[in-house]
């Protein structure tokens, strides 16, 4: 038996006539219902063991939390690009207006970080 096209860009190797016949039968439309049960799971917000998906989601929502992991991955909006050149120029102009040498500024920043590191801040 040859390769058979299943759908656009999908092919399947057919091993027997029975398999080909099964694939060629029209598919019946069944309504799929997702089961609400799950293995008992410890809920981190309340500490209780929950074996229902809907109950787990309700307890999560009531605790003021959000559930992550099954969210729809919608395309993110493009963040506006900041004009870093304009921001840098604005800072530079302000430093010149206040007569601040960039070397002094670097030294002051370094001393501040060293002080914070030594004193645990």
C-alpha cells in the first residue's frame, strides 16, 4: 500500500486495505465533552486536596490568584520603541546644565553601589 494524503501537507503510510477502508469512511460528528475530574491535587492557596478542575479554578479565583499554563497565546502587541538617543541626549544636556562631569557621576554611582553592597541594602 502507498502513502495516502490525509490533509494538506499530511501523509500516512497505509499498511493494509482495512486501514485504508477505515480512513476513507466518513467521520461522524461527536460532541466532545471534557471530563471535570482529575487526580486529587493540592491547592497552593488553600492547602486543600481538590479532584475537580472546575472547583480548582473556582478556589483559585476566590483566593485572588490566576491560573497559568493553559492560557491562550494571543500575539503580543508590539511595544513602542523608545528613542534611546533622545533620552541619552536629554540626560547629557541636563548634566551639562548642572555642570556634572560624567566621570564624577560614574564614580558616585559606583560608590553608592559599593556602600549598598557592604551594608546589605
